[in-house]
């Protein structure tokens, strides 16, 4: 691959470097934000699993009570 030389004014080059640094910073902030969102989602998933387990246990207990109350007693 043949590389061609490009001539750029020094001021434009400095502006490009500033822009690249700004973009790097924004990408880093976006990555950190995404990591925080992932962490929050994991915490939320754990909470939802706990809630689901509690609701299932309540449902089981309600079914037991319902069956106990509605079934005739053996004589």
C-alpha cells in the first residue's frame, strides 16, 4: 500500500488533535456510562429474581391455605 503525504496547516493539525482528544474523552465517558447502566441492570435483575421468588412462595402458601380450607375433612 502506497502512502501519500498530506500537507496540513499547523493550526488545522492542532485543531484536529484537540478534536481527537475530545472524541477520546467522549468515548471514555460513554463507556463508563454503559458500564454503570450494566451494573444497575444486574442489580435490578437480582431484585426482580428475589421478588419473583417471594411471589411464588406467597402463591404456594395461598394455594395450601385454599386447599386446606376448601377440602372436606376426612371423618
